[in-house]
C-alpha cells in the first residue's frame, strides 16, 4: 500500500543481525504492486573488523541492492519487450543484453550482443537525446570494441566516438557519476592519464558505493606504469576473504607487471571462476610461462586463441594500450616473452 501511495515500483527492505562472530546485513527487493519478494542479498563482516570494514560493507550492500533492482527491472522489460519501447526501457533492454546475468561467454557471441545493445542505445538516443544512460551505455559498447577488436589496430574512429559520447554525457548532467566513469575510460584510451584520474575521482566522489569505480582506478594505476599503487587500491577495495573475479584479475595483472609471477598465478587461478574472459587466459599464459610450467602455459595460450582468433603478439603490440614507458617496458620484458613461450603466434 505504501508503494502504491508513493507511486514506486520497487521497495528495498534491509535488516541487520548477528550470526556468531559476524554482523550480517540482508537486503530484500519487494515488488511494490504485488508485495512479492523479488530477490535478496546477504553481506557479512567479522565483528572484530567492523570498524575497519564498515564503509566496505555499506558499499557492498549498496552494490548488491543496485544489482537486485537492475535484475528485477531487466526481467520486467524482458517479459514484454514489444511494449518496452520508451527510451529508458530501451536502455534497460540494452543493459540486460550487454552486461546482464545472461551475458554471452564467447567473444563472438559477446560481439553480437554488444552490437545489439549498441543499436538499442542508439534508438534510445534518437527518442530522447537528453538521456545520459543512453550516451554512457553506447560509450561502453565502444570501449568493449576498443579492448576486444585486435584486427583494427588502435582504431582512432572508435576512440574519437568514445570521447564524443563521454563529453556529451557530462554536458547533459555533470552530477551523473557514471558519466564521469565513462569519461575516465574514454580519456584512458587517449593516454590522458592525469585527466582520467581526475574524472575517476569525480565519479567516486559522486557515488563512493560503486566498487567498479575504484576498480577502474586500479586499472588506471597499472596502465600508467604504477602497478604497486594498483595493488594498494585493490587492497582498499577488497574484504579479507573476497573472491571477486574482476578484482583478482586486476591484481594478477598488476603482479605480472611487477614481475611477481607466483603471486600473479595464485590470483589468476582464482579469477577464472568469477571473471572468465580472454584476459584471464592471456595473464595465465604469461604467468605459467614465467614460472616454468610450459604445458599449462600452452593450454592457456590455446584458450586465448580460441576465444580471440585474431589475437597475435604483433596485433597486441599494435594496439598500444598505453604510452607510458614503464608500462611498455614491463610488457616487452614480461608479457611478450611469456606469450611467445605459450605458443601465441607472433604475427
């Protein structure tokens, strides 16, 4: 009844309890019309670390609640896509295709999903050119293309379009944190590291609960030749028993840049379960090769090539993902020999 009076579709309920030595927060999403519980998430921290980890717990509960909402809204739209043609519903449909729970696992099908999502973002922009989420969503499809298309080199056209989309999003709403996150990603492709960090800081300032924003900050550190600071950033964002695949992958990647191959291997092995992208297998190929396990290195190299048939060492170098000389030297000295030993073709 309260939801109907307030004209809201969803209600978020949460409670705090104790379970042994843990403090537990449970969040539940409820359909405001039917009263049906649509999903729930549970997060816990040890009582001994409650003061240290409180902000992390708040961030994770908020993030879990956001996922609950996005999933529920995605299911609502997917149940009747023919009726979901207003701009915001088009964006929701695109989000569900591009980054939802049913996201495809292979690069080829991911590419098809990305293009389908891009078309919906473009349709949403045509219907409402002021909708920030349509511009940022479109920008991230371009970002996907930038990082996954090895046949087209650096692709200046894609970089320029990312710049345009992110600028437009901020011009529409300079208080939208995702617009600043998109801007940071676009600036990184242009090697404008200081400006990318400033945009990242702005995104975090506007919404400190988004773990992805801090994850992206760790990415900016190692891409600009500062892998130790990347690991420090990851350490501030992970709880003591966390198994988040994307964080583990970024930690693995940072350890590889530092030449800490055993540590990299431990992180990458754990990352596969939660973030099974081609980058995990690229890093595993390097880590196995650099620790002398050539059989497993070749297996990882084969999986990399299965997922990205266009990948070669020459194309990887031609992408020039960073202009930082420290990054470039670490790639030349640690990644390239590892990929070569794993059987990845040179050109």
